[in-house]
C-alpha cells in the first residue's frame, strides 16, 4: 500500500509541475527541457526542477514593487516632442515597458575609465548637502572604499542622509567590519539578496547589477564602473581595466532616484518619499534627451533586450557594439544576422581577456 501511495503522490506531483510549466513556461525550449527531465529522470527530475526551475523570487520581487511610488511624470517640451517623433517606436517601447518617459533639458557627460569617473563622483559627493543614494553590484575594499568612509563620516556630521545598497553576491568580499563601520557612523546599508543557505540556488540569478549614485537630486551617475581600485590601478593578470560611465544632470536624475527608491523598498521594506521631481529640478540649455531603462529578472518585460531588438531592427547603415560580455539570446543573434545579411555594417568589439574564463568561453 505504501508503494502505491508513493507512486500516486509522485504522479500527482509530476502532473502539478507539468501543468504549471505549460501555463507559466516562458520559452518553449526551456519548458520542453524541464518536461523531458521530469518524465525521464525518476524523482531526480522533479527535485532538479524544484531547486532550479521555479521562479519563486521573481514573483516575490514583483509583488514587492507594488508598494512603490508611481514614476514621476514629465511634461514634454516642443523640442522633445519633435525628437519623440523621430524615435517614437523606441521611446514608446521603453515607456510602455518600464513607465519611464523620456526627458529633455539634461546634461550628460561621458566619463572614460576609473580616474575620470571617480574624480567626478567624489567631487559630487563632497558637495552633498541633503542626501546621497548609492547602489553598486561590486563594492571591493581598497583605497576607494576607505576614501568613502572618510567622506561619509564627514557628511553624516553635517546631517546628510546616506543610503547604500550592495549586491549580496557581487560584493561577497565586502567585510562585516567595513559594514559595521558604515552603520556605526549612521549610514543606512542593506544588501540585495545576500547569500543564505537554503535559498542560494533560487536567488542566484536575481542579482542587482545597477551602478547608481544620486546626490541631492542634482546629479546622478550610472554606467559600467563599480567601486573597485582595479578601475584606476589595473589588474595584475588582465592589465588596464577599461570601462565607461555617465554623469547626468537635469530632469532624468529624478527617474534615476526613483529606480533607487524602488530597489531600497525591495531590500529594506522601507518606503521613502521622492525628494525631487522631473518638472521641478533644474533644467539645462544643452537639451540632451535621456530616457531611463531599468531592467532585471523580476520585470514583466525584458525591456533592455526589447530595446536592443528595436535598435538593431531600425539600423539602416551601420551597427557598432562594444561589450566584453556579448552573449546574445537566440532572438538577438537572429536580429544581428538579419541586419548583416540586409547590408548593415555590423561590428562587435569584445575584450581580448575578461575577468571570467566561463564568460570567455561563452562569448567565443
């Protein structure tokens, strides 16, 4: 009787998982792979799916986002309306998927490599009078983090509110002693999905790769550069570490602040109010148009991938891509092939060496 009961339980469990896969499966190929595993690997297939296949974290994170403030609106100027007609499809796509409208009257400064980037960042942090918001995928202890400690201590004495998010896996080397020093001086610090036994596999892919700094709602930074000395010292094995960053001033800063506030709520369950609005912050005559495009594994739509597809499909003459981690999905790869075969000059510039051998193998 016990054997029959176990067999019935096994069949019911398998059928439940299969129905869930058929209803919620994202990609047919992925769904088919899990169906084959469940039916061809007795017991093991079910256990593998429960550990690796279920999207628990996505549902939880999506539910947490429901408590966030609405995205600050922006009144479109005539100049932006004219530009919007030129790039209407792309701008509409991004706004529909992420709810962030394009803004104009911004200043955007391109920062090349670590020295220029951190000089600009520390200059902005030193001018902070009200608040500093930071979030990074990698906080790596060294000269930069020590300099941040000194600066934060001074700013806290002057009443500046400082909030910091670091990724639980990307910043795995960040010591408890450093975090304790931050908290002791009054800095609010939270990790994004820190390592926990029992949930590591279910949260491994849910990482926060954002690099954002917002200072007083006046200036924001984002791009590819993390908090690490290697960006100005280089790496013993890889040599010069080349990357790019952006400094943004104007209405777009408010939307970047909103992204931080959204993530802050997810890591701390503390709701904080927006301190700046796109229609109230200082506007600039340079009139650069900026549209914030956040994306993560918990989002309903793969906004960045969809944006790439739109850009590739719109290309008529040339398409140049610089990225050390070119691992396109089947859809992106097909779009690049179609563009190239259609006469578009498609070029990819990748790193000769990267910080991950696995990535090297995958890219090549």
